[in-house]
C-alpha cells in the first residue's frame, strides 16, 4: 500500500471521532508523525494543481491529537513540516471570513468556509517543548481546519445549510460550482 492510500476519506466514520490527547512523545508517536508526512507528500505527488499543506493524524486512522503543517506553502519542493501535538486554539480574533478550502480526506470537493482571520495556538512539538503560535490569514485557516479534524469535524460540517458553497477543481486548476445533489450523493454530509 502506498503512503497516500493510508489517508482515509469521507464518509469513513473514523473522521467523525474525536482524537485522544498525547501524554508522552514516544517512538510510536514519532512513527505516526513520519507516516503523516509520507502520506501527505505521496498524496500531492500526482496532483498538478494541489499542495498538501497539512494533515491531522485521524486522517490516517490514528486517533491522536497530532497535526503537521507545511513550512512553505509557496514551494512544493520544500517538503518540511512543523509538528503540533495536542494543539488547541486559545484565542480567536476578528470576524469570520469565507474562503475556499479543500481536504485530503474529502475527495475532489472544495467548499467556501467561514473561518476567523487570526488565531492563537498552544501545542507541544515532537520533542515535547511548548509551542505558541500567532497565526493569521491562510495559516490561521489551516490551524482551524486541522484542529477541527482532531475534534471529529471536517470543513463540510460548516456547510450543511449552504448548497451553493461546494466546488470542484477542473483539469485547468480552476474552481467551478458543484451541484448540491452530487455532493449529497457522495455521503460526505452528516445526517
């Protein structure tokens, strides 16, 4: 099985479960982190217009509060990630703004999702050191998206009453509106 095949997608019920807090950065936790990195890079390898910017451990079926975030979103050749264990948002700032989001666990569907423009994050890194991040813009959106994952939520859960908020990526790399009935047929929305 290739690394990208370890990424689970909706409607897999594991993605709706809450992840567990990690008490110790063990060799097993380090292995999960390495599997997450490999799966993200393998997923993006065959995608011309997409970049794997982040992943939560639940997306490879591991119910642990681990998130990886790519260090450089503008350089596909930079394959380095920062690791956030037990991440939590300690402060939201500003008014939510809508922007497009995709997800490695939501196959070929994008959504126009409201998120706060600034957040403050507290976590520990893979060495067990405390990390605090002030994130804004795209990075703030990524943290909210990934922390949703460890709480059993996906971006589509923010769009259950918004039939005009779904899109697909064309072969040319453009987003075009997606028929809501097609979205419903995929089984990705909560009942």
